[in-house]
C-alpha cells in the first residue's frame, strides 16, 4: 500500500499543504458524501476566509452557510461552526488529540476522529469512510450492506487490524486514494491495483456483489409551491428557515405546502395586476423524501404590498447583483440561475 502511495498517491491536495488538525478536520467533513474535485474550491474559499479555528468560531452562521452553499448536507456546516466554538472555548483553539474528545464534538464521528488523529497527529488510528468500506469489503470478501451495524463492525475490525504503527498518515491517505481512484464503485481498475492477486472480489469475480447494496426503500413524495416574489427594484424575497430541521439556517423562498394556500397568500399580498409566471415543477430529493417544487414567479408593481410579507426579521430582499453573504437552499440557487439563463424575470 505504501509503495503504491509513494508512486501514485495524492500529495498536492490543498489540505496536504500546511497540514494542521483544523485543515484535516475541515477537509474530512467536506469530503463526506462529496468528491475531491468538488471539495477543492470550497476548501480554498473557506480557509482563505477562516484560516484558523478562532476565526471560524467568531464568524456568524450566515457567513459559514454562505461559503457552504452548493456543497449540500448543511448540518455538516452547522456542526463545524458549533464545534469550532467549543474547541476555542474548551481547548484553547487546538483540536484535542484523543479519539474520545474528538468524537464528543458535534459532527465528528469515529472515522473522522480517526482521520484527524492519523493524518494530523500521526497517532495510530483507523478510518472507515465510504471509500474504505468499499475497498475492504471487496478485498476481504465481507458480504452485506456496510450501513448495517454487524457488517460495519466486521469492517472496523479489519481496518483496525490493517492500520500500521508507522507512516500512519500516508497509509490513511493511501487507502482513501485507492477507494477514490482504483477501487471505484463501477468499473474498478483492478489491473492497476497492488492487491489484485489476493483480492477476494477480483479473484472470485464478485465485484458486482461487493459491497452489498442498501436495501431498497420507497420514500414518500411531498409537494410545495415556492413563491419567487420579485420586488419592483429587481430583488427577491427570501425567508430564513428555522435553525433546526430541513435546510436549517438557510434562506429560501416563502413556501406553501399546498398550491391553493400559495394562491391565497398571493391574493392577500400581491396587487391584483401582479404578473405571475408558473415555472415547470421539479423534484428535489432529500434522504427521506422527494419534494416536488412548483415555482410561481410573481412581480408586483407595488413594493408597499409585497412589504406586507417581508417585515419580519427573518426576511430580506436578496439582490442577485450584489448578493448578501447568506446560505441559500439548493432550489433558490437553481431557480435564480434558471431565471437568469432564460431571461425569465417577470
Ligand atoms: S483488486 Fe480491484 S476490487 Fe480488489 S481492491 Fe483492488 S481495485 Fe478493489
């Protein structure tokens, strides 16, 4: 593994330069469910703005979510921010160097703690992220879906037994690289893999069945109407979502769960001569349900009337010319980009 790493492993990633526990932590959190090439620009913007834990702790949640916009899974950003405050207050702005203390911080699980210990502190520790699960399930022939506890337990035993005492940082990076470049989900590049001759899946032609798939579940479909209200000065009304729950702390269009309620709100708030354009419905999928979104674009000639629904502190008029530094939900960025592209501002 280390010979392979010396020749082919990644050594120039931004978080491999000026390696600190903070930078390793940030990269590990960003890399959860996200590919390296997507993470790089976010990591660079984030570390330019918040080069240290203290600076992250001192920022507002809006600033953090703004820099996270587009990366998804926003609980990661909120937890990072919360954990930065704890690290600053309780650990003098240095990430702790024990598994238990790291795992006690919001958003840091067993594998992320292991990665921080191994890569930043060169402590013997193990990781088991999605890529490593795939490599080990194939190499050792561990059947079953790795999301299942009994399967994950077996994989943890294996990853711990394989982790070396020496060069733990390089080994940890190496196994992550292997999963990201050779032992990929479909069409793994086994002929280039240093473990080809003793890999269970390769030798027994079991690549298609390892690792085991997640059992299929049918998730419900919900629907909503989003009101894209454009002021007479070309700004869009956004509401801040409660910090707990779906899209917590992000800014989104006012929304009605049923189309007729949306229309009532419009009748109440928008001048009769308001121009309305219904955009095509599209689907946004969360882990536990699909949301079918019908965007209704409205422009009122009277800002006075639109102000009726924008007086609360958790509302603002968003300027696409001079965007405020806030976190936006995916549908907001998608709809605004679509409107811009098609010139369909009403
Ligand atoms: S031989 Fe193929 S399946 Fe086995 S570990 Fe290497 S890349 Fe993965």
